[in-house]
C-alpha cells in the first residue's frame, strides 16, 4: 500500500476489507443458547434404543440421556453392534444457561453399551450439551471417537402427570381445583389422559369422553333467577370487575362444572371462559367452607325444609346419597344435619340412615365431588 495515501483513505479501505472478510465469531462461555452440533457430516436416524444414530468416522453411535444417566451404543455401518467391553470414555456435560461442565466416566454395561450412571432426575425437562470421548474401540481406525450430543433429560410418568395437572388446573366435571379433593385421578381414553378431582367424576367422563376431552370444565351461561338470590348475596361482587352484583342489571350466572359464579354483566363472561381456574379460586378460596342455616321449619324431628339459601348446594348435590334418586323425586329435597354438615335427601325416611352413619354418606358425597356445606 502506498505510504503516502491519506490516513482517512487508509481507514476507509481497511473498513471495506473487514466487511468483505468478517472475523469469525468465537464461541462464548456462559449462558449462550445450546444448539445442535453440525450435522453436515453426520447421518441421523433412529437407533434401536430410541436415541439418534449418528455416523462418526467409520462407525455409528447411538447416544441418549435418561434420568439414570448417559448411554452410548456403537455399531458398524451395516448396523451390527460393536463390542465395547474393552472401551472406556468420558462425558463432559453442560446444562443450558450454565458455563460449568461436569465430567462423568463412561464404563461398559451389561446391555452391550457404555454408560455413565448418574442421577439426572432433578434435571428432568432441561437441555444438556454433552461432549463424548470413547477410547479402546477395536474396530475404529484410531480406536477413539469424539462427538457431541444435545439432548433433554426426559420426564418420568409422575413428572409428566404433574406437568399435565399443572396445565389443566381444574376438574372438567366439577370445576374444582385439581388436588382439592385429594390426589387427582387420571381417566384415559383413546390415548388421551384427562384428570378429575375425585372418583365421583370418573364415571361422568367415561360416559361422555368427547365432552370432557379438552380437560376443561363445562361452562354454561344463564341469567340468574330468584333461586340464586342467597348465593348472589353471599358472593356480593363480580370477581372480574369487582363491582356489586346487581349494579348493572340482573347478574349473569356462569356454571363452571357444578360451581356457580355470578357476574355483573355479559362482558365478563369471556374472562371466565379464558381463565376459569383463576376466578373459581377468587370466588371459592381454598380453606373457605360454605355454610347454611339448619332452618326453623321441621317436617319431623331433625328433618328441615329447604329455603332459597340451599339452592346452590342442592344443585351441586343433585341426588340423595341414600336412595341415589334425584332430590325432588319423592317430595324433597329436605335437609338433615350429618356430623355438622348439611346433607340433602329425597324424603324424610332417609334421615334415619344418615343419622346412624353420617360419615358413610359424607364419604359418598365426597366421592361424587360434592362438598357438603357446614350447617349452623
């Protein structure tokens, strides 16, 4: 280059050279995203153990991750397994978003592979970058192999279920939060799994699986009536707008499963449909127990007439736990005190059965997904 060229021109020429031949970016340590290794020279297909089968030099290697560790299997190009009894290796592992590496020894296992036994269960669902070195392979040109693998630690059945329960949130039959009635129960149909809050909801899902396939509670919308007056008075405000119920006309009644939510106006319906679990938790907070008055008018000793206050609980219970008949089938419903809880029955004759075994019938209701209210 002419030494007499102006400095500004030299700088400009140097900049043009950089644009034409950019400096190659170097890998940074730390939290860079993990990407798949270059596969231009690697053939990928499914291996016999479910992992990716890669051609590395003159061999094929299947490497994969389980919650119990890292496994490798070696094959020749025809797919025949290569003995690894005299081989050894190392696996250098880095977790996505973490610069620290962990080194594990790979040793032959009884299944014809080479394994690093390490508990990876706490990393379930996380992505790992693994650099593997194998030595002592008698069929390799050099006896050594080096390659990289990017894999995620798989979830086990319990973790998959827990993840599904967290996403589903509420029982599609009762509308109650999953876990509020004990461990959620899985209902399987056509390879699909839906969780319900209790054994009482299982039969409902099995009777009409298509209806509950989405795993969401059935949501129906109606206008409230006089029978809802007590429930509206108890709820007081719309959970969406935090406005007094009745301030914008007759409250809207939205049934999420068998749980009613009252709204101030039709404009709030979409909010409930989008996030039913959120608004159920607001209206029915955990630990809050509904209660009703025993009443003052008895048809016989210990058997009370119901009032409008009982309407939402009658709607939730539906059937007499003694006769398994609709509550209005025999002149009812009526109300009795069962160990401090209100149970609704179809006729006064059922009262003696409940009085003799109150816990039995409370359990029957609980298995059906019914929370009997406290009776005062």
